[in-house]
C-alpha cells in the first residue's frame, strides 16, 4: 500500500503530526495558512483517513453484514434494494453473503462477519437451518441481529416477516369462494418456517370450510422450491389426480413451472385448473396467462429490517436497553388471469 | 462494545498480555497448560481477534467493493453470484453498492470505498457515466480496479466484457438469413458503451447484406431499457411502421415488453413480427412464445472479473508489476419460438 499517511504530510511540510491531524479536522488552534497548506498537500497526495485506525478508536465499523439464501431471486433482490437504501441514508456499508441454502455456509459466514466486527447482522435463514447455536453466538457476542422472511421463532431477536399462515389462509379462502372444490397445495420443504406456515394456512382454510384435508393433494417441492419443482409436480397432478381443479403454489417460481407444463400439454388455465402463486415476482405479470398471486412486500421488508437493526446498533452504542420487535407486514391477493 | 480484549483475558488469568497473545497464536514458548487456559477462557468469553487492529498491522482489509447499476436485474444478480463464489474461495468479503444508474452516486460510493480502504474495486458503470475522473481517482489511489459489462474504453485498467458489437452483428445476420427484410432495432440510450456497440453491430450487419440503414427503424429505449420501453415502442411499430417484420431488442426485458404488447393486440409472433432479445434472462424461457435471445454469460463475467482483481491485489501486495487484461467472453444465439 502506498497510501499517504499523516506522517508523510507532516514531514513534507516540516510540521508535527499533531498539527497535520488538527488541521485536517479543522481545529481552531491551527492557523488558516497552515490548514490550507495541509489540505492542499493532502488532496495532492490523495490522502484518505485510515479507516482501520478510525475504527480502532471509535470501535464502530459502520458496516453491517447480510446473509441471504440466494441472490438470483426476485424477492431477495428486492429485499436487498430496501436494505441498501436504508444503509445509504445512515452512512453504513453492507457486506453481502449467500448461504446457498446451506447451514454450514451460514456458520462460516457468521464467524467471518463477527471477526470483521460488523456493527450488526441481517439474516434470512437457509432451508436447511434447523439448529440455531450459530445465531445465538451472534447474540452472545453482543452484536445486534435482525431476522427477516425465513426466521427462527426460537431465537430471541427482532424479526420482520409477513404472516405467512394468514396470507396462505386468505389465498385458499379466496379459491374456495371462487368455487374451486379440489384444491392442491404445492408446498415447500419441511424446514423453513414460512413453508410450514403456508401449509398450515392452506389446511386451516379447508377445515374452516368443512373440506376434508387430503394429504395426497399436497405435493412437496424440495428442490429449493424452484421452477422444476412446479413443472415436475404438475405432471403428477395430470397423471394421478385429474380431479384437482386448483393449485395453490408456495412461490411464484413453482407456479410458473406449473403454467409452463400446462401450456405445453394444452391444459387450459383457469378453466380446467386454476393456479395461484405467492410473492408477486415481476415475472408473474408477464407469463401467459398472467399469474394471480400474493404480494409479498420485499422492498418494505428490507427497509424495516435494516431500520430496526440501525436503531438497535445506536441504542447499544449509547448503552440504552433494546426491546426486540416482531413486525408483521400486511399482504394482499393480486387477482390476474390464472384464477 | 463489550468485545473481550486480550487485556481482560490476561487480567482474569493473572498473566501478561504478551503471553495471552502468544498462547492464542500457538507460540512454542508458552506452556501447554497456559495455552489451554487461555484458549478455554477466550472461547468462554467469545473472544474474536480485533480485525481493525489486525488490518492496521497488515494494511489489508480482505474486503473488496462492488458497484453495480441495479440489483433487481437477472443479469447483475448472476454476475454477483460469480463474484461471491470467487471471493469466498479467496477469503474475501464483498461490500455491494447500487449506483441506481446515477453518476453522482458512483462518485460518492467510490469515495466511501476508498475511505474504507477496500483492497480493490469491481464496477459496472451507470448509463449516465460519460466522464471518468472518479474512476481515475481509484487508480491514482493505487487501488486495483476491474470494470465489467458497462465499461469505459478510456480508463486504463482491466476489463471483462462480451463483444457486444459482434454479438449484435451475429444476431442481425441470423435474422437476415431467416428471411426477415425490415428489421427494426430497439436500442439502449446513448451513453453506455454496450448499447452503442449493439447498435453498431446492427448497422454493420445491414450494410454487409446491402440493406439500406433506415434511422426511422431505430427506436430508443431511454427509460433504463426496461419492460415499459419495449411495450411503448411496440405500440409505435404497429401504429407507424407496419412494414417491420422483425425486431432486435437491446435486452430481454425490452423484448418481453414487446411480446406482451403483441400478445395483447393479437399480433402473431414470429409469423407477423419476429422478436430477438439479448442476455438470456431466466424469464425469456418461460414467456409465451419463448424468446430467442443471445446468451450473455453473467456468472462467468463475475468470476473472471473477481479473479483478475484478486490477482492484481496480490501482485500489488508483493510489489510485482500488473499487466492489465481485456477479456472478451464468447456469446451465442439461443433459438426459441419468437424467431
């Protein structure tokens, strides 16, 4: 590194390091002439304050860490956009890491971020994460943690979510009111809380309308809930369950896989089978037919999570007590052509 | 902050700070018993080495900065995935910033990253960026810089791109060979190099096939080259240029806007008008009809850019000279239903 140091500036001007430092900070006991000389030389030499040294003094890194399952995902991109917007307002930088839905990666990444002494951590958990010691290590390290979207109910920290159970319940009630009688659910894998909650919402809506729950109408999307999960399970529906007249999918990506398969084999949506997604990805408004779905406010989730984290960092810095928050953002059904 | 320091460990065990430090580093002049006591207590107290102090000593932050125009974008998400994968291999962390296609934001963000003393910077420029002093400040600051995708030819540093002109040339030659005679181009705005190059490739392909260039067949997508640009300009094509039989769009998002409008008004693709995109977003394989497009290898662009940056950081650290590289990754046409 050839970064200019205070020492070099002091040396070149024949003044003390203290005077250089004071001049750069605008102290009044340095003459205007000296200040100008220091600033001019600092600019000329591309001097920037050494942020490691500043950090060592203030014990703040002005950096937070963000761990998400995957980046190539409309929902998470939108969440990050919200987080970056909030971070910018507060002059924070964001280190982003992808767990690739792996618990092991989450553990390593947390260790890296703690070692980096980030001021706080934002996380949405991987589908594999069923133990929480690594999250508790963040808390016992006294580093603020906010979980969003895929959270762990058992971990004591602030959380920002939607009410997945209620959103799914409303979605299935909507399908029932539309007159659909044999509603299948393409559910997520057994681990993330939001996939469990969406399934429970589906089941409860059936019960409340005196429709017997039939486990053979539930198809598990365990390949990360992606396009292929939808496509492959749609085949099964046609081959094995011709009585099904509507499908409630755990995410839009799964729903788009279903639409793709039905378009290929000439099943007419929604006349023969209706399809309802979850998340409102951009893509869902451009497929044919356009996908009805549930709006999941990613940008707002990102902004609120970051905002809570920055508040907690601030309270901690000033030795004020932190009261954890659990925020549930509202969702609503977007009716398009597929239902 | 209540992070445990070496001093606290030393104090609790009644030994010197030097001994604690040596014990944690595994020095042989500390007894096994003392080492065990130190390590046990350090674990118990959640001790992590202070990375600011380590950084101050090594003058390396093991962090790089990444500035991209926008995150909610299939191509850039894929690039980031490649960058993160490469960073992980080399134990680097990545601070990600979005310029939102604004030159002013780029300037501020570079200053932030330099102030943070990142070891290197990766950038894809905003559509507004037509002056390059801020990029030169990175270089004069002696911080390695690699530009990718949207680059500035005038800036002396390593670059990773595709050959946009050749890719567009090949695309239009392909349309001509398919028998299309009146080929329109939905071009990007006048600033980013890749949008200029794609336009030049279009023009050259016409010339090489003795087709007169007609500027009224070129439509400018200056609303960030998005879905609405495609949708609105598609209307103009139908209203004002019924002779057009094919459209080469600057990006898939624009092409999908075109498809959407044509589907709505009953124009049959490709029989009445063919549509060819650029980038191969995931979405392009799920729209109806499926979009023919050019594959732009985002993941590979991310990996190569990061890999070159880490090599340059390493060379610089060891005072070896750096030879800048200009890498052009190959592209190819993906033929689907829209042509």
